[in-house]
C-alpha cells in the first residue's frame, strides 16, 4: 500500500465559525475539528507523503494529528479503495452471523392482518394490499401457528446461548385477536419462563382495550406502543375508523384505563401527513406534558411523499423537538436514524436502518410465512421449513447483504450513505 496519503473523497465537512463537524460518509467517525486541523487536511488535497519537518513549521504535533485523521479514515493511502475495504470487512465480519441465525433477537407475531381503524398513512395496510397476503382468507393467527413460531424462535435463541427473548404482537390490530395474544403470553412464561427473560411488547391502537386486558398487560409487563396523531383535531384528520370517524376519544379512554390501574404509558407515536401538518404544533407537547408523557416518537408519513418543502418540514420537526426538550420530553423519530448511526460505524458495529434489515427480526404472519418485518411483501421462509430452512434462507441472506452499508446503488454518493443505509426495506414498493 502506498506511503502517500490523501484526503478521503468521502469526507463530509459541516463548517462552523471556530470548528467544524467532520465525518466519513461511509464509515462515520464524527469529529469536531478546529480550523488548524482542517488546514492540515487541506495539505493532503492531493496525495502527499508525510514530511514531519515540513509540517512542523505550520502545525503543532502534526504526526499525532495525522494519526487521528488516519484512524477516522479522513486521510487514507492514495491507492486505498474505501468501497472495496468496506465490502470485504463488513461481509466477512457479518457473513457467519447472517448464515447461522445468531443475529435473530426479536419475534414479531402478526396476530391479526385486519384492523378496526383506517388511518390514511397505514404502511401495514398498504403493503398487504399490494402483496399476496391480501388474497389470504386467514387474517387471524391461530394459537397453533403462534405456538410453533414461539417454539422455533426459542430454539434459535437457545442454540446461540441467548437469555433474553423479545416477543412483539402486531398487526393490523392485535387486540382483534386478544384470545391468542393472551394464550401466547401464558405459554411463553409457563414453557420458557425459567430459561429466558421475556420482554413483551404490543403495537396497538388500544381502542379495544378493557380493564381486564390492561390488567393482563400489567401482569406480564407488556410494553404498549400506540399512536396519537396530535391533539383532537390533528389526530382526527388522519387517524380514523373504517367509517371515517375520529379516534381521539377512544384512544384517550384507553389511556385513562391504563392510568386507573397504575400502568401508564410512557409516550406515544405521532405521524405527520399533509392533512395534519398545519395542525401539529406546540399544543402536542403541552398535551403530552399535561398527561405526564415523557417521550414521543414523531415521524413523517412513510407511504406518501409530502409535497411540503423539505426545509419547512425539517423546521417543523426541530421546532417540536426543541419545545419538547424544554418541557422535559424526549422526541425521537426515524428521521434521526442517520444521526444515531453516525456514532456507530459499520466497521465496529452491525448498524442498519431498522431491526428488520439488520437481520434481527423474525416476523410471522397468520399463515405461518416469515418476513424480516411486518411490512415486507417478500416471505423469506415458512415455519414448516424448520429452523434450518429459516436461518439458511437465500432470500433472508439476499435482503440483509443487499442492505448493508455501501450496497444500495441508488444511495451511492449520498452524504449519509453509510448511516441511513437506504432507509426502509419497503421503500419504492408502495
């Protein structure tokens, strides 16, 4: 490899008055560099061999600075192929984990492929509508399928010595199949409770929540993920029943039920669409603070491209985040994923846009088909193929390897290529 160094062509510099944020668009490694360090980088705008004598006249301790810049891949050997290095390191590092199923950590049971809501932005409804799953007559998962999914998943975890089992109930609306959810909760604890620590979650609109169901959730420690798309007017503009009626009051009733049994929600998710964009403001934060919520997930409609200018949208999100911060409320969202991943280089940690495309999720439909997430239209295997058929699925391997950093062709050259990693696997399918 060449002894001469050159400033990486993947370097991204966000300049400030006294210092700048610098990072590598494939590898990450963000650093705050002062103007002297930037000047040192500029010395290597064309390939150059390090000359301590020459550089000492202009910079303090240049060799130490150069070593730091090399470690972050800001300076690289002039004949160093960064894309090839990324591909070789990442594929070799994670290939075995992809092949043996050791990445799997989460089981998601799609216990219902139907819902009593008809939200304008529903990704689950949109994906099912365009896939073969739409034709299936069986929309509710049987306990037999759920039990087989749990047994298979637990066997995979056991084979890799894992002790924590994450089990999620999703849909559609999972409370439309509450009896199966209840049976699965009991089965997991009775059959595997002595071997594993269970972390149960459910994605529900909670409109069907009763005191009895709420008490069961509390007994099993089920964490509830639900949505409220703003205050009443904003929510009812997009989050409606199949007959078009607003859902704010039914969600609020369920929140009250949880409060009465002292099992309160920590927060909720809000989706911003073109229909409620102008209605989402600090009132959302005021409402959350009054009800004692301490975290919100705020995201944009992932189904429809907003016609609202990006700058205006970004200002809205940041304004809400700042107002929430002042109120002691944490606001997050998928729009922050690239920034989160920036601090975890793909060279050091297996990062991706979500648990699905990082190979960590096993999502099972009512028919027993397995997907990387509940919104994917491509089945990777069927439960009846057994553990080996699942973890060695060529479809599973193709999806994961094709979504590794640097492998998405349409993302090449993006300043966030190695952090966003192509975003959602379902992008472009709707």
